C-alpha cells in the first residue's frame, strides 16, 4: 500500500511537468478530442463545439472522406465499417446495432468511420484494403486488431476491445487512486 502511494507521488509530478498536448500540426489538423464534433476540412469551426447533455451520448459516426487516420492516433479507437454501397444490408444492420447501444463504445473511446464508396479510394480503404462488407477494429496506436466479414454486436466489439493490450492498461490505470 505504501509502495503504491510512493509510486503515485513520484509519477504525478512527472506527468504534470510534461505539459499540455500540442494543438495541431503544421497542416492545421487538430487531434481528435473526445466528445467534440470534428471541424469541417475548409477550416471552419466545428458546428456546436463540444457536445453536452444527451448529444454527448451519441456515437461519433464519420464518413471516411472527412476523417484522417492520423487524427485518432492515441486519442480514439476507430471502428471502420466498409461496404460497396450504403444500401448493403450488413452495413445498415451494423450501423443500427452500434447506434442502438452506444454507451459501451463511448466508454472505450470508439469512433465509427464509414466508407461506402470504393471508387473514392479513401486513406482508410488504401490502408486497410477491404473487400465487400468489412468491419475493422483499430486500437489507439493505429494497429489493426480485428477484421470481420460480418456485422458484430456492440457486446462482441466491446469484449474484443477489452482484450487489447492498451485497453487492459487503461483499465489498470483506472483502478489506481
């Protein structure tokens, strides 16, 4: 018990000395901030700013054309849903399942990215190379952790995320006072 307290007292000042996170890179891209509506690519401010109240409980779903994979690095876990068309029944079912119960996904910092246009060749599609319907789970470090050719329930996605090494560390840190 005393050792834990000693470690915490030594680590907290070190973390505070690191300073705040950078606001963005030279291209003007700001990192993803949990609960914030991403700004339009033309530099316009984000409509509405940070989310509050009931809107904060809504799952962030972004089209692949508006989301850059680098935005989410170390900030969120992208769940990328690919389909050849927006009318794909598996795509529709997957989105409905995710939006029906967003709380477990929000607790795990999940952002949903959708890509239904193979011809557009988005960075997501070039990087992940899906075929037809595909669900891809990425961790905060940007690495692909799971690929599924069929829709998954929120429970299955949550359980898969809880097995990621970074998530296990987050859970461990949450228990430290």
